[in-house]
DNA sequence: TCCAAAATTAACAATTTCTTAATATTTGTG
DNA sequence: CACAAATATTAAGAAATTGTTAATTTTGGA
């Protein structure tokens, strides 16, 4: 993951610079363009891994740019717009935008969305079903099982488990879990995660006070234990 | 790393001199400015590696300066301010400040933050796992192993070992270890590190009284022995 | 709109870790 | 070898983190 390239297109230089700053901080290489033609040129020549595209552009409309780029490649696009109507949203998504951010936006949130879109890129989507130990998570049917028996999870619980189960052994801190399970626009208390973890454990741990699947890493976060390991 | 340049901007001459003294001591070359216009001129002409910027300036507001500088470069900025409200903090960070210190501040802490910001600049992060001799440190899973067997470390112990293991053979003095493992806002006793090192040794040294991995350098600090060396 | 389920927050308890201080040991030096 | 300075060790109290419960707010559907 050595510095993916992100093309940021907006006619407002300040906006572009602000976004660039935040993306740089996340380790991305940032290309910029201030109008539609320049955006097209960059998209064709540099083949960025993702494009952040303002809907309102001088000369050529953002929707046209989006459509044109879409005809030439599958690069993910995050739309940026002042308008917030559902029609715009649908139009943008219909044209192949992967996400949608309305102005004024927090650069922090945009950066989170860029991370999210790029993260779910490689290999499109993972397998429909993942098994580890006695836990089975089926993303297609949105079901979870413990030793073959279905367990009923709330949406947040399902996402939490899903995120951790995809990378067994990896420690996720609360901020990471919030970003994945509660959404990057969540502004609340990060210990909310604790309660969801607690509820998850009650549903899937044989002995919730001695967790076998979801382990706490003191001072760091939580992780789903890789299968077979018991330490 | 030959003397990075830091621009310090504050209308109070004493403050500037105090900060300059501490930064000089750390080996930085320090430029100074007492008002907004001078700050802008310096920023444009000298291209410093980092700017310490007071929020309250005569003539031009610090936020305006910050915004203007941001339009012209990606130089990291540490905000300095008497106000401490969350809105100010957000405004500053939204404008691209990299860190925030509220007055009155300890010059020691400011210097530490300058080091921290400059350190995380080259960015990215190292490998997920590092091995030396019988020691393995996995940053992804937040685990450490001795000859393949997991050893359970506290957060501070893990950070300490992690820092040293990344640069085997390098001596770290107590202040450096405190900055990395306890945080640059730590105000406590120097010798706290000794206890953590002791506890680390108990967990990972086959014979803690004859350390093989974490060696004491009398009068200097500690180092993680490079693999294969035994002296 | 109203209800039920879910999510979030707040408060307090339980646990783990950190820090300090006091004492012992080791190291370097004249 | 003796002395001073630096480091090691121990144990206890302080601080931080997490677990848990319960009350409140929000959400989504009938």
C-alpha cells in the first residue's frame, strides 16, 4: 500500500489545498485539478486510484466529467457538492459515483470516506461467508452462527463482528471500529463501542466473562482471535 | 537530519526567545517573526520545515496567517494560543494546523511536540512485524514473542520494546523513551523508565540479571542489542 | 403518529497498569 | 579499594482503562 494516488478536482483552490493536506497526512499522493478539462487530462494520464470530484465546475459540468471518466475507466469517484437534494445524489450515484459528500464538509470526514472507498476496493468485495472457530458470518444473507446455530445480531453488532472477523488477530482501536461500524460521521462517545462489544459477547461467547472470540487488548482495543489460537 | 528550520511567530519577544532557546538546544535552526506580515515574508522566503504560530497577533489574525500559508504550502503548523475552547481548536485544525498548544505552555512540551510533528512527517509506517534474535514484535496484532512463545506486555512495555526494536543498537536515553512510550506531556519522574525496563526484562530475558536483549548503557540509557552481537 | 428495538450516554464497579519512594546493588573513577 | 553516582529492585498507593448496568434518546416500521 505504497501511497495510492488521489485526484482532487475543485475550482476553489482553498478547498483543494485543504483536502490535499488531509489526504497527504494519510499517506496518499495527491494530484489536483481546478477545472473539468484539466481533470480529464489528469485522469487519463496519471490513472489515479480515486477521484474526488466537485459537481460544480466552470466550463464542463461535474456530472459530464463523471460520465466521461466512467466511460474510460472504473476508477472510484467521490462526489463533492453544495447541492444536497436526493435527485442530485441519485444522479451522481447513477453515474457511478462511489460516495457522496455535501458541502460544507469536514476534511476529516472526507478523508475517512476516501479511506473507506479505497479499503473496499481490492478484490471488489470479500467472500460471502467467513468462518473462524465456531463463528460463521454470512455477509450475503446477513446472518451469523455460533456452532451452526443462528444468533440474532443488531446492525451495529453485525458490522462490528464483520469488520473484526475479516482480519482475525488484528487489533482495532475504538476509533477504527467506530469508523467501520458506526460510520465516519459519528461524533459521539468512543466508549459506546464497549457496550456493543459487551452485547456481542453476551450473544456469541460461551462464557462472556472469559472471552474466547473477542479479546480485549488493554490500552489498544479489541481483536477477533485467529482460529486455533487460545492465548 | 542537519538542522531543520523552524519559524517561531509570536508578538511577545520573551516567548519567542524562550522557544528559540529550547529549539536551538534540540539542534534546530530558528527563524523568528513578531507580527503577521513578517511571518508571511519569512514563510515565503525561507521555506521553514515547521512553523510555530501564535493565534493572537497584532495586525493580522493568526488564523488568517495560517490560512494564507496553507494556500501556499504544506508546511506543518503548530498553533499556539491562550484560548482553549473546542471551537478554536477545531477552527485551527480545520485550517490545517498539525498540533495545538495552549498558553501558558512549557517550552519543554512545545519542543517535544515539534520533534513529534517533524518525526511523523516522512510518514507511512514501518512493517507490521519485526524480528531480532528470539524476539518478535507484531504491531498489527499487538503481540510480542520470545522464541515463538507469546509474552504478555502492558501498553507501555509494548511501546518501549517497539521503539527500541525498530532501531537495534541505538541507545535511547530516558527522555527519548519517555517521549515515545509515555507521551510528550508526561511530567513525572525520569526513573519510571527503569521500572518499565525491569519489568520488560523479567518478561523477555531468559536471565534478567544478565540481559541479552535490552542492555544498559551506563550514564546514557538503554538499547536493544542488534541480532547476533553479544557484547 | 405511536410503538418497539436499537443505540447512546452516564454512572459506578472491577481490573489492570503506572508511578513513586525507599532501599539495595552495581558501575566507574581516583 | 573506597567513594560517589547510576542503576536495579521491591512494594504500595495512585491513576487509567475496561466491564457492567440502567436510564435516556434515537430510529425504523406498523
